[in-house]
């Protein structure tokens, strides 16, 4: 009788863990492209519900579709887990532009036009006291995320061109533009383009960020010195 009770508890526990893993998944950060919001070694919890219920990945097997779609759950500035369109690994990056937005990058400065609407962008900038610039295509927010998140650059990196300039682009329907907070050390949408919604798996909702000493912070490698694409300025 006691054995049956223990078996029942074990089965219920396994069932609960299985159901929990469908909606909540932990990941260990293993690169530096999201420094300093997320750092190598941090543990993050991702939820697979508010952006739609994606078919969960198990043992490196990915099925690129949602059982329940909810694109309205994705907002600018959030960190999402998505599958890289080319190498099939899951990446954590910040979504910086939604479908219909217009963007470009010039001299490492990021420009955003909300919904490709100059008037809407100007009104948003005035309401939230954000810097605004004007060109032939209208009004643009300048580096809006730097006001709220620890977006950083390495001043010695002067190439490849994708890290410096990006052409004016309107984000297509059902696609999202991602960038890493460590802008000069991030393989993101500047290289592989806007990410289809079907590749987006989950959203970050909790971060366990381990304590680090000054020495540990100073020892973080900023960029692979041998990376074949990176052009660094010599002093």
C-alpha cells in the first residue's frame, strides 16, 4: 500500500514537472552578446505563453510553429528566445523593432520610426523626452533603448560593415528585428535579417544574476581577437 502511494506521488510529480516544462524553461547564458543586462553564467527563466504557445524544443529538436499564436504579446525592448534562421540554435536577444516599424543604423547609431509613421514617432519622442532627428524620410528616434537598457559599444571595433551601418528597412509582417545589447559583439538581425514569428519560442521573465567582483567583471572577454570578420582600430 505504501509502495503504491509513493509510486502515485512520483508519477504525479513527474507529470507536474512535464507540464511545467512546457510553459517555463530555464536557460544558462553562455555568451556576452547581451552584456550587461545578461552576462555569461546568468540563469534566466523563459515563459512559453504570453507570446503564443510554441511547440517546445526537446533534445535539440525544433518544430517551427505555434500551437497558439499571440503576436500582440511581443513588445519593443523585450528579450526573447528565438531560433537562429541558419544554425538552428536558440538565441537570446532584445527585440528592437516590430512588424511595420522602419529602422536604419548609421555610424553605430540606431534609428527607429514607429510603424513607419513620422508623426507617431515625433509624438512618442515628445511625450517621453527622447532625442529625435529629421531626414528626408521623416522623424526618427535615436538610440531609444540606450535610455533604458545598458546598451554598449566597443569603440575599437570598426567593422564588419553590419556592425556600423544598416540600410533603411521596413520590417515585414510577422517578422521581428533583434539586436544584442553589446552591439559590437552580437550576431543578430543585422546579419540574418528580421526573424519570422514562427522562430520565436519564449520570453524572458526572470533573471538570476550571480554576484561578481570587480576583478570578475574586468576579466570578461569583450571580443574574440581572432574573429575573422572583426576589424579593430589600432592605437
